[in-house]
C-alpha cells in the first residue's frame, strides 16, 4: 500500500446507492489474529450466490506461503527488494506469469513508464464465463525499495495467485468471466492500475461487475477490515467472516491508497480486504482479534524487516479463503443441475462456416411434462474469433425461432459464453430443440462448443 503524501486523505463514506441492474432482457443469471479461528464453517447464504453454485474450496495456506518464499528469494537475489524499475520486480512478474501460463490462463503483460523506468502489469484471464460480466481480483506486486515487501504486498499477490491456481486445479466453470491482475508501481502512486483503467475502453469497463482488491492480508498483528465501497460486495465478505465467528470492521486506513481507487473513480463497483498497516491496534481490537494493543498492525510496514518472518499465518489463511469465497460466490457456476431443474445438453462440436450458411446443433428433450417454462435457460458455449458477426437463435420443437443474439459491428470481442432466458411457454417441452448459429461476415473462425437447456 502506498504511503500518504501530504494531508490525510478523506475517509470513505458508506454508499447507499442501489445495486446495479443490467436491465437486459437476455441475462446471464446462473451465478450460477492468533486467537481468531481459522477453519469454522461459513454461512450457507451469501449475496449474489445462486442455490446451484458450488462452494469455494479451501485455499492451502502452505501453498500461499510457498509463493511468499519465492518472492522473498527473488528479493534476496535482487538487491533486497522487488520495487518498480528494479530487476526484482520483473523477476516477480515472470514467476507469477509462469505459474498462470502452466495452469491454462491467458496472460497479458502490459507495459508502462514511470519515473523513467519500465513498469509491468500482469493480467490473467480464465477461459470461459460470460465475457459481458467480469469478476476481477487484483493486488499490487511491487515492493518499496527499502525491503522485500512480503506483507506489502506479497501477501495479497500470493493469495490471489493461489486462488487463481485453485480455479484451474478444480476445473472451475464459472458463469461469469474471471480475471486476475498483479499491478506495478502501486507504491509510486497507483501508476499501474491507473494506466490499465485509463486505457480500458468504456464498453469494457462496463462489463466489470466487481473489482476486488487485496493489499496486505497477512499483517503480523492483524485486524480484519472490509471495504465498504459497495454494500453487496461488503456483505459477501462480512457474511463469510461472520460464519467463522470473526468480527470485522470497515476499512478506513487504506482509503484512496491502493489499486481499487482508479476502478472506483471510473464507476466500477469495488470491494476488498485489508489486515492493517501502520495504524495502531486499539485495546478493543486486541480483545476481539488477539494480538498486541498499542502496537501497529504491521510494525515492518515499508521497512526492511517486511520479510517472510513478518506474516501472521492465521490471517493469511483466513483472508485467502475469503478471497476464494468471494470469487466463487460472485462468479457463480460449478453446478450442473440447479435444484428443481432438468438439464439437457449437447457436448458435440459443430464448425461454423465463415460467412456461410447457418449450422444447427440439436438437443432432444424427453420426460418433461407439459410446456416449456416462461423462463427457459439456454446455456451457450460458442468459440469464435469475432462474435459480433454471429447471429444465434434457439429453435423450438414447433419450428418457432427465438432470437438469442444479433450480429453487431460494435462487438469485437471473442466467444459467446452466456446463459440466455427465453419465454418458450408456447412450446411443448419434449421434442428436438436446436441451437442455430450463422456467421454473417468474412475472415473469422469458430465452432459451437456445446450448449444446454435447463427446465
């Protein structure tokens, strides 16, 4: 987390605005301290999570600490730090990128210049999920020049790295698209994240449903602080910790001082966690969280002693698990059959001719009495290099066509991975349904990767 420069920044006031709504007729709604306990069961209900969503797995704190050990080794081998413009930072980026590439993420390194030196952001996208609805988790990877920066912010960086690798290990299939980022030059004034947000087109910013920031999550004298910028995102974290009998407080020490600020200023909903920096732990905070009253949450903040010895394992474990809980809760997915629903699916691939005739993929439905529902869910997985050229229809057993997606010259993204809602109540449920796809312009390649109906 960056130092305060000049007068103290104003503290954040609680936002009371209503939650964002998409307003779209077609929706992607299947969201689909040492005295503090580490493994109590979380609550069952959380904001934004559907009944069919798979529970988040436990994140191995041993694996998170192994990443921290690697970051410490990198700092030790590169002048004792991992600061912007130094060899230790580039080696840190290379380490994280290597892990993500091997796990199947699509990674992008974004370069920028600050203080006459080249900086780097690392962006990692997990394939699949609705690209129009992005759940985004980020942490800054740079340290100050005075030390290795293992709590600030190796801890957040290692936490989201292990969550991302767990996504891959689990073969997780979220309904929403998952994106992770490791920011550069945060300690110089949020330079990397500001650069990213500045270059992001407004249409792409609008697709980010939530940006979650994790800057210092393993402080040695920890507190449990939750960002209160957005009520729903705040509730996701507070409910999780309440289920573990861990009290939380609103985060104020880091207001405007970490990488959530550029996203918030651009109108993106933000949330996150923080375990404390150089503010002093009060007696009441020590009573509920343990640790030492009258001492900073992190006595080594921005100092040479911010090494692997400067981490509270319990806080690191609890916060890493909370990150996973938020990612799974907000992105949905992981469940094949929502309660009370029957799923009929085609996993056959069908090539889509470039600027050619429409192709169809059939699904036969049987054993469902009566008509189809007025909110029939149509899950589509189409891989295509330019989805703006695609026209997508559902064809009912009667031959009636239901338009799911029109072609659009303004939609240059790849793939159509989404769940659409169709009023098919005039159709008999049983029979052969078809997904019909046509590429209406040239110079593209694609295929129907699979699709499903949920009654």
